[in-house]
C-alpha cells in the first residue's frame, strides 16, 4: 500500500532554515511526479514546488523561488524540501504528494497520494 510520511517541521525564527523529508513506499506508478504543497491557517492549499522523480526538472512557486530547493534520494526513496530565508508567511502545514505523469502539475486535485503533513511555524 502506498505511504508517504513527512518529517522535519518545527518552530524557527525568520531568516532561519529547515529541511523537510518525505519518505515513501508502496508506490506502483511507473513515472512518479512528486510535489510539495502547503496550507496556511485560513487559506487554501497551494503548490510549493515539484520534481520529476526520474528526470532533472524542478518547478517552484514564485513565492519560494530562490529560497526553497527540492531534491531527492532515489535509493532511500526520500524527497526533500530545503527551506532557507524563511518568512512568517511561510507558516503552514506542509504536505508531500505523488502522481503518475511526465510533467509537474500545480493543482492539488491532480495528485493521488498524500502524506499526513508536518507543521512549519516561522516566528516574528
């Protein structure tokens, strides 16, 4: 059965850094696309960034471009989100997700598998 588990969230001050991890197992799709999403209090879930698991391409939302970096370790079946220069508006629950495909897409409804989320809180 497919499972995705996020970790690494916590409390950090503005301009600080965090690295989130997403370990997955049981995915049977042949060409997975992996994405990071976040949901801030009182707001809709939004796309943060995505990566083609077997390819070189990454895509980022304008709000995080230049500050966040997505990478993966294929052997460990782990997806990462390295976050630097964090801002209070980055406070949200962060989710990893997966779908079958050949290109990164931006709508949450297009992803089929989801983790439980991990809380990131940026102070001041």
